[in-house]
C-alpha cells in the first residue's frame, strides 16, 4: 500500500505583532474580554505588500529544507489552501510554484476556509496514492486580516495571518496502522449553514472582497459537535481507539472550543496542541502552524499518532490521522 509520509514541515508568521491591548486602542474591547472568551493574547498581521503567496513561500522553503527536497527537480504537486488568494486567478499555488522554481507537475488552490489544510491534505494524499504524483507540498496560507471588518469587535479580534506547510512523499507501507504517513482522512460539508459564517462579498456576487460575518454561538455549537464526531469517524476508519492518539492538533479557533472538544472526546488536555493564544485563528494556516510548533519544540516525535481536525465556514469540517 502507498502511504503519504510527512518528510518535513515549516511555518511562517509576518513580523507585525498585534496584541489585545493594541486592538483595544481601535475597537471597544479589552485584553481581559478577549482572553476570557477566546484564549487569544496576540496575533500576527501581514503588512502592506505581504501576500498569501509570500507567506506560503517562507513556510514552504522551511518544509522543503527539512525534507531535503529540491523543488526544481523533486517536487511534482502543490496543493495550497487559502481563503485569501493573491488574485481571483491565477491560483496562488501557481505563484508559489514559480517562486520555488518548480516547472513540472501541477499546482492548484483548495478553498474550504478553516478546514482548508485538512481538505488539501486529503486531496494530496489521494493523488499520491493513485500515482499521479510522488512528492507533494501541502500549504495553508492566509492574510485573513484583509477580509476583516476592523470595527466589528466580534470578529476582528479572532483572526490573524500566517502560513504552514508540509512535504508529503509516496512510500510503500504494509497497510497497517504501524505504517508512517496518512492513515485515514474524512471530509464533510453542510451548505445550509452558510449564514452562520460567511463573507458578504465576492467577485460574482458584489465585485468586492467583502468582510467576515459570523454568528458566534451557532459556530461554537456546531464546531464542538462536528469536530468531535469526525475525530471519532477517522479513528474508527483507521481501526484504532482514541486512547492510541499521541497528539491532537486542532484548528486554532477558540480555546473554549478546543477545551470543549477534548472534554467531549475524553482526550487528556495535555495531548492537545494549543497555539491560539499566540497566533489567533489563521484559518487554513491554523493546523499546519500548530503542527510545526509541536514538531519544532520536540513534542511530536517519529512514530507518534497525530490527529489533525478543523471546521470552517460553509460549514466544512474534516480530520486527518497521521503516523509521524
């Protein structure tokens, strides 16, 4: 059986740091209010001229270097998840492809908002397992600050910018849960929930970018239920138990959601990777950013079972189980 094995990972945050106190100077909020409801202390915001492709390039270079992959000769697939592409077209992935000097294979974007990285991992894994590519770069990159209403304290305090990336390589596995690589994935969506989390603009509807609009309580309720359920589905598909999971790397939306999901699943909070306090919600970049932090600080080690999960606007949600 072909497995998609993670060979390297990397992340990047734009240098501009914005604390809760900084935001309190612009909108009616306080550090205490934000931390109590979200767990967020600070976020990084892209500066003028910084694009999703640029953030993606920095994260990709780190992941490729760690994997020992030369993009000009060894890379034949890029799947980039983003809600904030550089342009309506071409795909931001092709801009990244050109910047890396990659001329073979294919590159394209995936749009599933905060679930984007999980969707991109699933797509890349499918293409590697069917032999259409041998080595893939999977990226989540966002300049989410560009679609925020900075007068809406209910949303502008929640998000930040950043990028994360992993390199996947097709390798032979025995077809058991002892294999390294992607062991199981599961994706879902429910278009009926659009009004709970959406952007009020777009090239087809208004000809504008628009701003994020959210019904916070509705999103919270569905997030806990949906993410817990999809985790259970992936674990069952792989034929393991929740007790076998070494690390849960969830979408970093809100610490209360993370705590509630772990409690619902009965997972030890010490096994949950949390970076929302440092990065806020970086949408499609959220999971790979948190993953890279846990790899770089030594928590995630070779052989560990790592479960990544996310939920985003649409609604979309999904999970991906990997043996590191």
